[in-house]
């Protein structure tokens, strides 16, 4: 129980600080302002989500496995 409380305390207090620090360091490394790093991250997230919902579903490993098994069974 104490470990869970300690984990929650660290996650609640250290997590946002670590994310802000990482964003600041990334912005400094790329020589970009922090708001631009945030908006670029939002854009990339939107593009990845759109890809996963369009083409990514057909590339699902379980779906591809079923398709390959069906093709393999059809040949025999």
C-alpha cells in the first residue's frame, strides 16, 4: 500500500515536471520555440491516428495472420 502511495505521489508530482523538462530540452535541441514543439507533436499525433484508422487496420498482425492462413489453406 505504501509503495502504491509513493508511486502515485511521484507520478503526480514528478511526471508533469519531467514532461515539461523533456519538451524544453527537445525545443532547445531543435532550436524551436516550445509552443511550436507542442503544436508539432499534436499534428504528428493526429497524422498517426488517421493512419491507424485508415490503412493501419488492414496491417494489423492478427488480421494479416488470418489472411495468410486462409490463403495457405486455399492452396492445399
